[in-house]
């Protein structure tokens, strides 16, 4: 499947005889990374589309296991503690494997007539001076979904489309209504398509956090409540969404899935360098600096109280950096020296372009099961809701978290 042909199709003007072949740059440099993270709307670029040349990109087939805050966490299975087992979690740039579209625990690879499975990614927590902890599984997951929706929307801008989203424990349907051709031309097809994809993906990532707060799980018997709205989640999600746009707009594109994976991998490396990624020993220091503040090393996964503070910022995100007061501890002197007066990076997700609201064109329908619909605050919504309801639900969860963990539990310090 030549999924990355999308980038070729959307980077040339209508009327050209054939798309131009692009090369994949070796790595995002710091200047390019700054442009990508500071520019939510890449206006001023050629935004026309060759709709007929955009392929159908398959949905990501697997679910990447996410990475809990902390390091060397203890675990229990049911009521039984697992002795002598610790879950190592920190990574650095040298640890991260190759990006693979739709990767999960394992990924099927075909070579000739042979078929085998590998896990090319080595996801975990990378600590960055300017963006705090980055969950690379979250980041990569939403990069791939942004690509998928960009291709799906681009093919159906004028006709509309309904997409059944397979993630989560309840039915989710995304509906794109037809958009007038003259409006597409006015805003720019590529610009509009990518922005709609980013906004849709962001809202789905918020729903994922909501579901996990109420006990949804991807592994039977293993609740994920501890990971809901973890301090690093939403910043990592938006970072992945922005990386996808950067590959489409700034990286030139690639002509195959292999080159798409390479482009994303190189972008991740460049972005994390720009954010000030530290070596693994210092990432471990960062987890220890917030032990007892953001997470509790004495708790065992999947206990909900493993995470002590949660990040409920919505469509504007600034990564949670280790508070300076925690770095005064002599144990963390190396981390303090590596991150001297780091300027935080703020990320936003657009909900409109040129005065046109995205929710006028895209609606995400969430169907609630009976159990969830009875829990606060869902009774007011009946058995269904849309993305318009998400901010109020997140606010209600924020209040629940404050009641359970205290009034400071919704902020880093």
C-alpha cells in the first residue's frame, strides 16, 4: 500500500501532468522544528489538491500500548502483587526504534512469501527540558491517525463521508458533510484537509482520555484509569498531530509507506531535539524528581492512585516541566544543569480557519453504553453525545479528580 502517495498528491497544483518525486530529508533541523511547532496554520503554501490521485489509506490496524508516568513501576495482577518485577519506562533518542504506521505490540511484515512479526518501535517516556515528558506511543498513535483522516477527508471534501472509528469500547462515527468547491478553493484544499484531520484526531484523543478515566481498557482485566489525563498525555497527543502536519506540509512527502515511516521518524528525532530531550539517566532523574508529586512509586499499577496529578488543559497545551523547586535536590543536579531556564513550548489545535468553524463540517458521534450513561455527568446526555460536549465532560472529570485527590491535583505544583 503506497500510503504516503498522499503527500505527493497534495503537494502539487491542479493541472500538472504528474506528481513530482520527493526525497526524505535526513533529519528535521532546529529551525524547521521551530516553524512546525510555532505555526498552527501553515497558510501561504500551495494548498490545492489532486483529489483523484489521493489513495485510500488503511486505518491503523493496531493499538500502541501507552506508557505510564514514572519509571520502574511495581505491578499487580488482580489482587496479587508481582514480586521482583519493575516496569522500565524511560527512553532517550538512541532508544527509540523505527516508526511504523499502525504499529502495536507486534507488526506483521511480509518478505517474499514469508511472513513474520516484529516490534520496530521501542516506546516509552522521553523527558524534554522544554516540553516535559513525552509519551512516544501517544505521539506516534495520533500522528498516524491524523494522516489517515487527512487522506480520507481529502478524497471526500465535496461529497462528504461517514467513518466508523474502531477504537474505544463504544461505537464512534465521524461524519464529514460536503463542502462547497468554491469554499475549498478559497481556504485551500490541502490547508483545510489537514486542519480538519488535526481537529478530528485531537477530539478523538480527548475521548480516549475520558474513556480511560471511566475504566475503559484495551487489555481485558487491566484497567487504565491510572493513565487517564496523565501529565504528559495531551501534550504528547498534540505533538503527534503537529508532526503529521509537518510531514505533509514541510517534509515534502514520500512515495511509499516505508518512506513515510522514515519521514515521521526523522521528524520525531528533530522535534525531540528541539524540545531538549535528555539522556535516559536524566529522564530517570526527572521521574524521581516528581515521585510523590505527580506519581507514587509505592503504588502498584494499575491502581488509580498511581497518578497523583492530572493535566486537563484542553486545546492549548504547555508541557509540564519538572518544577524548579524539585530540582534543588542535590540528587538531580545533572538534570538541573541540563535544563537551565528552559523556555516552554506551547501547542494549540485550531478549531476554525478564516472564520469557518470545523464543527460546521465535521461531527463526531459517540454512543454511550448503559453503564457509562448512568455515571456522572452523562445522564444529562442520554445515550449519545458529540465533540461539542467534550469540554463540559472534561470539566466535570476535573472536578471529580479534585474531589478525590485534592484541589492541587489539577496542576503541576
